[in-house]
């Protein structure tokens, strides 16, 4: 995608294109969980999640064009696919103690949270944004960006940080790399189709290597 030939619109600005690229890589990364090892997944997660947060935080939210929220594309089945694959991959490491939950101040006991749920929520927001962005209709793309950035500030940005905190603890544990006892991980070949038609498989691999 040659930035010099893009229309003069915020959705084609360099910072937005960077965010779209990282969005594409994050979704592809989460869709390909079954063909990753647990160790590789964690190592890549602690690199791509900070990059995703950084690229989103660099953007200004434009004014919306329409009154209605953008179309949602991710189905319950899509969401559960990502969530369940993460649960299988992470096993007992999926859960962690939440310190930023809204109910924490009212609770006398620690509140458990799950990396799989956080990342599935993030995936849903990013995939919906990408599907709308792929329409190439600047008004739809604009409002998809508005909604995605508003949601970033409201919830999914915090979920990136929460999941990263938990994954960091796993990655830099002295026992990282040792397979947990009594854990089995699914390695089935994925057959999910990506929505990112503007990135070929070869371009995706090259971009993923550059970002990670």
C-alpha cells in the first residue's frame, strides 16, 4: 500500500495506516493460535500488545459522520473460537488476579480475570474495525475509527494493559519455557478466513517479522 497515492483523508493518514497494519497483524496472530506453541505465543504477545496500545494512543478521534454505530461483523462463534483456543493454549496460566476491576473496591476477596477473555474482547473490537475499514468507504472507515478509538479509551485499552501485565509475569517467570504438568495444548491447523484482503500472506509474514 503506497501512502503517497492515498486520498487526503484522516483514515489514510500515516498514523492511522500504522494502526491498521498492527490491527491486521494482531487479528491474524490471534486467529492462528492453534498453530503456535505456548512459548512462542507468549513471547510474541508481550511484543505486539505494547505496539498495539502505542499505535492506538497516538491517534486523535475524528468527528463521526453517522449517528448509528458501525456495523458489527464478529459473531459469537468467532469470539468463542479465539477465547477457547487461548484457554487451551494457556491452561492454568489463563487466570490472574484483577486489580482494576470496577467491583474491586466493593469486594473483600480478589477478583479473578482471564487473559483469554481480555484478548477475545480486544479481537472483537479490532476485527470489527478492520472489516469496516476494508469497505474503502471513507465515511464508514471514519466512523469505524471513531468507535474503535472511543472503545479503546473506555475498555479495550485497559484490557490490553491487563493482559500484558499477566503475560509479562508468565514470560519473565524463572520457569518460563517449561511445559506445565498435566497440560495438553491443541495444535490443530486453523481454517479461519481473515478479513484483511489488503494484506497478502507473504506481506503479512514480512510485516509480522518487522513488527515482532
